[in-house]
C-alpha cells in the first residue's frame, strides 16, 4: 500500500481519515446529516455500520423515505433495514456495475 511522504522530512502524510477517539469534523457531520435527510437512495459501501455517529446516517435516510443498499463482505446490524444487501467484495461488485470487472462471490 502506497502512502504519501512529506517532501521536506520524508515522514508519512496522514490521509483524510479519522482515527478511533478523534472527533469528527463538525461541518462534515452536519452536511452528512443534511444529505441523509434529503437523499432518495443511501449506499452504505464497505462499512460494518457499527461506529457512531456515522452509522446513524443510513437509519436517518431510511426513516425519511430513502431506499438503502448495503454492500459489505459481512452482514451488518442494519441489514434488516436495507432494501438490498450484497455480501460481496466491493471492488469486483462496483466494477461489475461500471462494466470494468465481473462480480466474484
């Protein structure tokens, strides 16, 4: 896996991720809440859907009338709410949707 390095010191540059225990960016969380309330289709891709508050967004969307699709290797606790659950590898599955690869179970 390639990680970006700092040109000045050679150290690794942290990518745009949040580590356990770090606060979520307030503006991004507010926007996610707004988009979840407004969407017609919520795609949960490659998430165990157990880390909150982000795991609440699919529930918010569903309660507001959105359809929900979960694509994840393993079952999640929110599968019962989904309109479609695909327990498949993400790369090949999304590749098949775009016509780039075929689905491999």
